[in-house]
C-alpha cells in the first residue's frame, strides 16, 4: 500500500436487501466474499465479487456457481456496488410514483412499481394535493420511517383515519410521489415530528422517524395550537415568566417512542385529524433536544474500549455505529459519513446470482482507497 492509502474490513449477515457500509473514507475498490455461498456451491450463490470505481457506480464483477455447479463469471450493471458520501447534496433518492395512500391508521402507501425499500428507511412525500377538498397534503414534507409490507406497499407511523383525510389515488392536480431520505440523521439527536401523544402523569411521545434521543436528555416542544396539547410548549411559562419549560426523557421505548416526565393528564388532546384546506404541513408539531447527558462517554461494552455512538441512520430497523467516537451520551453527534453500498442486483447472464446474497448469508468485505492509480 502507498503512504496515504486506506483500507478497512468487516462482515455482516445479509438480509437479502441492499446493505450500507459506513467508513471514514470513500473507497475506490471493494471486494466481497460470501462465506455461505462458497461453502455450499449447490445453492448457486456468488462466492466472490469485485468493484473498481472506474467501472462506474452500481457495477460489479462476480463469480457464480451455476446449476452444475461450476464456478463461472458474470457482471452486474445495476444494483451493484456504489460508493457514497453522506451530505446535504446527496440527501434524497429518486422520485417514485404513488398509486394510493389509505385513510387508515397506520396509513398504507402503494407505489406504482417495486419501491426497493427496507423497513427502517425514511421517506418524504410530495404532490399530495388532489382537489380543494381531497388529498393528503397534511403529511407532505414530513420524514416518515417505513415498515415494508410488500414489494409495492409500505406503512408509515401516522393516523390518517380521521374525518379530514381522504384516501389518495393517482391523478388529480399533481402526480403524487415519494423520495427516500438517504441520510436522515446527519446530526443526532434529530428534530422529531410528532405523530401521537399519550397524556397521563407522564407523557409518551411518538415521532414519525427516529430522533436518537437518549434517556436523561432534556427536550422542548413546539406544538401549534391547532394540533392540541399546546400546553407542552416550552413557552410561555406562566409560573416562571421567561424561563422555558423543559421535560426530561425518562425512558426510550423504541426508535420513535420515548416517555417524558411532564404530567399532561389535564392537557388538551393531541389532534392529528387536521383540515386539509389549512395546509398544516407548514406548521408541524415538533420535539427537539435542548440538553445533553453530561455523565461521560458510552460505557465499555462488547470488547470495545472506546465505542462509537449507536444511532438509527435510516438504513434499517437496528442501530449501527457512527464513524465518530467516543462521545458524550446524548450529546449532538456529527453523523456525516462515507462508505459504500451493496445492492441486490443480479448478474446479466444469471438472474439468480444476487450480489448481496440470500437472507442469512455471511458476507465478508474489504474496502480500499488508493492514493496512486497507474493506467
């Protein structure tokens, strides 16, 4: 290796869907080794694949066990290996058309073609206006974490069953679309858009997408009056004028649900059943982190003396390490990262030779960034 070259290695268990690998650099060469496929040739997998940046994004060369099984070669021209650098300029994926959104809880979206998403991805919607009295403009522009139901359907964490919602169908004034938010948590904790509140001696908050808020963190609410539960707002404070009202996070239930120590039993009920004509999408209810947990870094675990913060990053339902660390628990973390993605593309000559492997396959990888290339 030359003086400033970089390399990294690792492994993961495939889900059969695309895989994101975060690194502190953007590789120009990637090698994949499917241990499961190599050990069981009769399953006709891809034991080895190779990508060089000069091939272009989304390409790869692969070795394939054919039906004999005999080891042969193939190429992937779409859904292969790509490098990336997470940032605002690369924040969204391509627009995809929608054929419908149900007026239900949760709302279910049907895409025109296979959406290619996995549970835990984050999306936003556009062009949900149909007529002056129909459509779902109420949810346009909000980031939603999704749960995949089929290759063309997924649900979002939103109650659209109210009387002011109209099931959306293709057509109308605009063509409804969605886009995947590729890197929804470039900084953590993130702003949370509130989808539900449970009012009691403590307050349970449900957000539309992961916030990465931690136990012990202080939070503030920004809730327009039309959404109800405006009493949670940090201002005005009628007891101590000029002093904001903050809540402490007592527990975190899952990536989108946490409990705050504010007694809200007597507050106005939260109301997601907004009138379409008011375009409330311009005034979303929000919860934001205002304080850190200043008790030290992430605790020793898993044999890593200085572990990186674990964050939901929109690539799936589980947390993964950021490329930064150690960090103060709950402190704001810059989660901007680079790396490469492995798609679920198949070979040109053998459609069964899926690059990322089948669900349960163990994949080893090596990534390199060279400071010298000789043509």
